[in-house]
């Protein structure tokens, strides 16, 4: 963040409020100790002798990734019937009873159920998980229909098959495996869909926030259609699907606002009577991103209308013929959710072994009686660059955390330098990043984006917030015993406009940073909130923050306690800078530095403690920084506050209390000090309110 980012506008002086907002030290701030966590996330079954008395198995609480994980339309991700009861069904009557009920259910299909009449599509209602028990859940001769407004539905681990009526390109029977008209937040995962009388999957009439993953689609004229609308609203993720021996709609994507296809395997098997007419088709107003997919033997593997766009990245084409098209600009999927690509060369083997129903899913519910779902236990995921952990990158581990996870997930990161960008999205709360080395310097997450760095897809630059090495948008996040850094090289990029380079951005509530290093130059630590009217509290302790210009900034209610703020020279060797640049909303608390040290290898009297950032020229803001009970080096100016972009610091809230060291001073018009009574109302506990941070 810097002054040139603001729009200079006139502003009235703030009216002073009656009394300062206050705080008292929390009574139970606990240090990290020996922590015990649960098992690893996975698809394995969990035994429970009495369903009513045990935690639900992992497959009953699983949540979607991709667009189905996005918080929109009043639905925060897709978790199906997780909040309801588990029932096991073996007959059509049982299946229809629970699938059409208004209450949430996890419905385990433990038999082959034949539809009567042929072509019947059960009208599934909201808040349902329908999952096959191992490989025994079959739906024969029909499927499922999700109508207008139906939402939060998961269909997993089923074989849906054999509604075929003897006509290859059937125009008379609309017997789909899964059809949705105007539904949203739907996850279709690990199914075997084949040999139906029309399409296998139809996503129609503005259905949106849909993820289709790890399925086998085969032996059908029409695999997968998206559209049947003039509106361009559908957001859909299609990943890790094996589509083989299908002629058309592989998929056909018409008027999708955002279509993200990755790590799919399209196969036209040589020597059979089924020939592909085309592969992935971007139609109408669709914007499609197509990544790391494998096309084998497919005719016209990638095609587009003149009005549509396709951005291709990393795809492989073997034995294909005809059109292979791309063009236009699309979107960055990581704007909406995090994901990790598998190597394209690995896709065929990965999907041949991993797509379709799994024997480990849906296998613990033994009867048709009900059982109340319990929250999943805390979990540890391990990251190691050398392959000795479950994941090689931190982001891959974050991606493995189910959306809307109900309990703590600790991502244990082994020593090493992880050069990557990490985002913890808003729908993945209760995540801890924890380095396992003997020092916080042993585990480093680092990248070098700046505000002016061009995005790889040509869609502009990252901007300040987008430059963050680690971005946290989820509540109840913790980090400890590691370093988060942005090593953007200002000297080597003088021609670049926008040198703000964030190491850590938080935009959530109850963020606990314990024993970390956050390192950069300009705009190192951005403590933000999810929205101007949202509370976002951050508590940092036993840590280091390193930078030179506005390197602790934002609108959050943030405490830096018992930590070291290290002042750093500029790229050209000069000493000049600003520690804080609060952008606090009126009637909120801003930045509190307490019981800490401010020092660094810089010139005397060269740094300000802060200046007011009225982001976007917003005169309604009331920036606040209080520095108290802190040792200040001689680097701090004798007049430690200054103006910014036409806004006077004297119209906002800047003060000190009982600081010490050569940079400390006495009260004056240019150096306001809190009285003892005012200081009693500006303690740490007042900043944190009803939240007592503790290691977990």
C-alpha cells in the first residue's frame, strides 16, 4: 500500500468520539505445546458399532471442490446431507422416500435398484447426499432430476446405467443419468455413467456452481451437455473425468460464464463402431479454461464458436485429427477457488485406476435405520518437498481440506523452501499451517509477485492484495513456526509500475500468528477484513515483521504483541519508511502494537510509526494505530506520525503510551500520548473482545 494508490479528495475533519475504544490482556493466551490430532482426510470407511453414538464416516461429511465450493446464492459450498441422518436404502421406494424428503439426508444405496417405469428420474430435493455403498450401488433404467432452485446435492459413487432404448441418437426418450434444470451447488463425483437413452449428464437452464469430478462416462451418444439457455450465468468445474466411447457433447458447453476443465481424459478407442464427432466444445458466450487434459484418438478434440473463448494450457493430444482451437481471454480459476493440477502425462493412468466408484466409499452404514451425523475429528496433513509427506506443496494440502470443514485441520510442513502462492479460501476455516523444523526459519513459503506483476493469462496485473504469497480468507486460521516471505526484487524491476509486494494477506476473523516471520519490503503484512462492514481480528505474538514502506497495513482489528518489528532499508540503500498504514472503519479498532520492539539496520530518525490510509479516498474511514509499552530504536522520528494523500493524521487516531528506548518521546501536539485512563481502555483484550487466541 502506498500514497500514490489513493485518490486525493477533500475531506471534512472527523468528529471526535467520546472515549477511546479499549482492551485488557487475555487471561488464557496459550503457547504452542504438544498437540494431538486425528487421522488423515481420505475416502476410507470408519467403523461404528452404534451409528447413533459415533462420528459420521468421512464420506458422509465430504464436501465439494471447484465451483461447487463457492459461497454464493445463499449457499456456502456443497456438503449435501451432512447435517442430517444417514440412511441405507435397497429399494426404489426407500430411495425415492428419502431423496424427495424436505429434510437433509445422507442416503447410502446398497443394492441394485431398477427404475419403474423405465426412464424414471427421481426428483431429488435440496440438502441430499446420495452415495453408493462400495461398488454395489447401481441405478438401472433411470436416474435423477434436480429442478429449479434445488441446491446442495451430492451424487457420488454410483453406477447409473442401461436406460438405452435401442436408438443410438435417440430423439424420443429423455432418459438421462443426471439432469438438472436451474439447480445450484451440485457435486457429481466418482460415478460410472453409461448406456442411457439420451445424455449421461445434462446441466441445463442456468444451473450453476456445479463440480463434476472423477467420473467414468462411456458407451453413449451424448456424454455431457451444458446450456439450454440464452443467459450466460453457469459456473462449472469439470476435472478428472474419463470420457470414452462417446460420440458428442464431450462436453458441449453453451453459454457458461466460467467453465474450468482440467485433468480430464478423452479417449476414442480405435477399432470400435463408436466414433467421436468432437471433444470439448465451447459454444455461445462460454468462457472456458482447459488445462492439463489428455486427448487420445479424438476427432476435432477442441472446438469453439466465434463468440466463445478457450484458453488452453498444458494439454496433450495423441492421435487426434481435425480442429484444435483456442482464442480469446477467459478467467483465472484461482480467483474463485484453489486447485492443484496433476501432470498431463499422468492423467490416463491416474483416471483408469481412480475414476468411477470406489470400494472404500459408503461402506459403513449397515442398516436402513438413521444416525445423526457428527462433526469430523481434527486432522493432520503433512507436506514435504521430497515426497515423504502426503503432499509436496502447501497448496495441495490446503486443497485437500474439505470445504466447510467443521473442525481443526493442521497442515504440518516439513523444513524446506516452498516457492509457491498459497490461498486458504473462505470456505476452509479452522486451518493451521505449522512448520516442523527446529526454527521458524527452517520452513519458508515464498513468492515474488508484486502489484504490477502481469498475470500469466494476460488479464492484467495482480494488484496489491493479489500479490500476496499467502492469502487467508478463512476464519479461525493459525500459523506458527514458519516464515512467509515476498522476495520481489525492486531493484531489478524499476520499470514495473506497482512495487507493493505482500507476503501475508489476511481477510478473515480470528487469525492467530504465533512464532512466525513475515518478511518483505513495501506492504509486507496486509491485515484486511472480508468486507468494510465485517470484523476481522488478527493476533500476532512472538513473531517478526520485516519491511520498509507501510508494511503493516489494512482495516483489520490487529494486535502485534511481544514481537519484533524490523525496519529495512529501501532497494537503493536509503533509509526512509513507514511502519503502519491503518485503514480502519469508523467505530472499529485498528492496529495495536504492544509489548514489542521496533528496530533495524537503518538511519536514525528515518521512519514514521504510521500514516492514515484512506483507501480510495474514503473520508468516512477513521484510521487508528496505537503503539504502547514498546521499545523504539533511534530510527523512529521525533514526530512519528505523518499525513497521507491529503489526509491529516491529526484527524484520525494515532497515539502512544509508555514507550521506551531512544526513539521514545514526550507528549506534544505532534506526539499525542494516552492518559492512564485512556490506556486502560486500549488494552489487548479490548481489541480481541470475546476471542481468546489459543494454539490448536
